[in-house]
C-alpha cells in the first residue's frame, strides 16, 4: 500500500504544538535507545509528514490501524501507533507515548528471534533504525491518535538478537 501524503494537513495539532511534541518524543526515544547501547534517531521532515498524514487519516476515519506504508522506492516504514479517549479530551506528550510503547520491555525475550506483543518496544530501540517521524491528531470528540514512523523499519524476524539489546 502506498503512503498517504497530502499537500496540506487536514487537522491534527497546531504546528507549534507539534514541534514541541516531536522534539520531546525524539528525546524520549533517544534516552531509551542510549540505555540499550544503540545510536540515536534523527527527526526527519518527510517521515513527520507521513506520520502526521496517517494520524489525520485515523481521526478522519475513526479507525485504529497501521498504514503499512511503503515508499515509492519500495522501502517500508516501521510504525508505532497509539490512541486514547477521554470526554475531557485525551492527549499524549512525546514522553508519555514513547514510554507507553517502551513499557512492553517487561514482556520481551532477548533470546527470541521474533517479537510477541513487544513490537512497539522493539521498534523504539531497533538498532538499525536511523530516522523518526511523529504525528499527532485530535478529534472533536476527545480522541487522540499518535503515529511514529521509522526508517529503516525494524521488527524483522531473524534480526531481533542483532538489533534489540538488554538495557545496560
């Protein structure tokens, strides 16, 4: 499936809020990656756009599913998604959503070549991933959707033990 890439965002958080959110999410990712002895990620504007467009799509359609984004050059993006709802209006900070994904660490088997129920965690700390994009969109009825896009993608069966390390 191709990636949604609109010319302009259909909604989501204001751009000023997104910059702070993205910067905080990047710091949260890199703080955790450092614990696992893997290189830091860099924010990428193109990946931010893909992540934001998918978050906007999730709000617009009211669905919660992965995009299965494959770029025109054939590269597949890694992706983490999260959502929350509150009648008062839910939200996630960059730290909160990253911790939400990272919390799967308690279930991860570092000797296994597959990830059962820990795919968000393993994507956060996947050694070979170099770039991150983050998007966040809020609905009028109190839902928030967050998308993290990663390049290169992680979570390849047979590659876990060389990309996901125990914390130091």
